[in-house]
């Protein structure tokens, strides 16, 4: 298991009047997770996963209070977020102080890119 470096981009001023942060981690394989991304000050987010999932590839979205012990987050429907195909998934509530993506299954062909977008709601 390795920790994939997360490249943080400057806030996007075209998304609205709230604050945003985009973190992207590439070349993730089975067992990898992204580096921890701080969530304090953000209200909600989404994750886009692209690439090759391989056999049984799965990405979990996890949160932590201490940056060490991570636990699975639930999605809009109240079920644990388990991403098994490329696409966008909403993260309606950012629990904890940190968030990360974790590749929990796959095979030798698994090669994924995870992009986490965090944002605040408009404040005015």
C-alpha cells in the first residue's frame, strides 16, 4: 500500500461565491490511498474517479479526525460510498477533519485517478 501524492490546485473562482479546493491523485493501484486532504471550512464535496478499475476495483471515500485512523463515509442514499466504475459521486457531508480516497480492491491492471472537489456553500 502506498500513499498517492495529492496535487492541490488554486481555488476556482468560477464555481460561485463559495471557496473551493481541488485535489488530484494519479496512478493509484489496489491498496493505495490518497494523502489526507483537510476538510475544515468546507461544507460538501464530490469525487471523480477515472482510469482502469481492473477486476473488482473499488474506491472508498474515508474521513478521519486525527489523520491516522480513517473510516468509510456514507453517500446521499445513506450507504457507504463504494465506487466501482468511472464517474462522479457526491459527498454530501464532510465528516472529520481529513478526507481521502482509498482503493480497496482491484488487480494488476488497476490504475486510477481520484479527484476530490471540496467547496463551501455561497455565503451571501
